[in-house]
C-alpha cells in the first residue's frame, strides 16, 4: 500500500450512470460524492460474487472518474457492471492499511554529512513500539530537556543545548593552523571561523607587533634609566670627591658632579630598587662626563652590581666583575659634555630577583684611560630589559 490519505464521506451511495465494462477504467457516477479523488468505492456491494472495490485515482469529475479496478484482486477478470448498479463509498480495509503504512513510514533524520536514518516504529505481533532518539553530549555540548510539562503551542517541550567551555579538552595551540569562532558583524552576525594568526594580526596596532602569528608588546624590551651624580655618593674606601655644584656661567645650566682623580681608581656608589618587570638579566650603561681642561686624553668608566633581596645580609658579598665601556677621548674643549658608547654587559652579582634592591659601584678605570687631571661625572644612563609593563 501507499502511505496516503484517501477521501471519505459518510453514508454516500449512488449508482452507475453508465455501464462499467470488464477492463474499463472510466467510471460514471450518477451523483456527486462531494469529494474528489483519491477515494475508494465499492461497486455492487451487496452481491458477494460481483462485488468489486475500485480506487478513483485521479481527477475531480465524478462522471468521468479514472479508476483502478479490483483493488482486492478478488476477480481474475474484471466483472462488467451494468448501468444502475449500486456504488457505495464505504470504509474498506485499504483505509486501515494506508493508516498503518503512514505510521510505519515514520520520518527521516539527516545529519550534516548527508547520512539519513529512517525513524519508524517497530511492529511486532500487531503491536507498535516507538523508536528512541538520543542526543549525545560531547565536545563541551550539554543537551537536556528543560521543559517537558505540556508540549502545547503555548508551552512547547524545550530541549536546550548548552556549550560548556570548561569541559572541553585542553588543546595545544598551533598559531599557524588553529582557528577560533567569531561573530561576523559585517555579515549579519553569522558565526564563522578565523585563523588565530589573522586574529592576532587584526589586534596588531600602536605598541603591538604581530610576527608569525605571535603578538608582542613593543614596550617590552630594552629600557633606560638616568642616574645623576646627585643620586650617587663617594665610597668610604677609595671614594671619589664629594658632590660639587658647578656654575659654568651665570643664568645657564649648572651641574652637580663627582670628580674622579687620575692618580688611582676612585669609586662612587648608588642603589636602585629595580622594577619587578626587569627580567633580572645583564645591564649596560653609558657615562656622561666632562673635564675643565683641554687635554684630549681618553676616559673609561666601569660599573659593578650586586642584588640583595628581603632578609639578605647587606655585607658579606663582593660586587660583580666590572663592565667597562670603550675609552672615549675628550674633545679638547673645556666643559664639553662627553657621552660614551654603551658598555659591555654587566652581570649583577647575587642572583637578582623581582623587587630586589641593587647596589652599584661606578669607577674611573685609570688603567685604561689617558686623561690627565680630574674627570667630572655628570651621571650614567643604565640600560636594562623588561619582561612586562606593570609592577607585580
């Protein structure tokens, strides 16, 4: 049978307006049944030997109805029915079979890959058993009925899909190949995927640089710090001269300087509570100095460092190995400011850590310079590398 709905009307009976010969497929009814095809009719219903069930299969004209003969296969040869033979629109077994066929047909579910599954009840010993569909939680997706109370149009059953990111399996990020989901505001807020490398490149802006899918902060890196001579003090042992304020000319910039003699290595010290975002690596420096004479001899300074953390003893540990800059010749003009090249790397002694107090000692290295007379240190610029932009 075919899963279809055939038309039916109660208590309709009429007669053939013309003979329906054996093998004929056109039936002419005297009265209009009030329904169109498809519909089942029983011709000569009260005659057991000549009774025939036919299907009006197509059309809307009861006087020229195309029929399929002997639906029950009762007759080897279609009988001939004379004009005036009774025709009844009655309930026949085909109506019930079609209803069962419709139930057994079920429905088809298709997934995104095109795989189709027919969901139909099981029929066993004349009893239907419903099939069950199960939605499987996976990939962080939780599926639960959240309302099963009524199932009406006003209060339908609710099946809720919830994405729980915390239950997803941890991934090993591959910047070059992985993607993330985004809502595309330029395309009706559709959800789309975008490569991580593209997202990082889109964030790239002032102070940020994306290279090979890696976003870096341009501020992170080499930094500098000015330490004026006024922030330093002569060492107790072999110290340089005390801080002096120098007026070169009235109403012009004045200098506070530390004078380093040429007869022996003189020392000055200072301390810095280094920022917590310092990477605790090596540092370098430049010296800023002047002389009052015209001698063009060279000058070299050296720097040593020592880190102390909370609860450390201040004494008991020597400074690190001195790091020097290249010897720089004076210009020959009195009171010219001279700026050295950047020094070699200075390793701060004491395994520095974030927030340490670092002590430094600056020395005029007379063994490597040729300047006669005192050299006036104006200050030094320290260079260090940061790993962040905020204090811890």
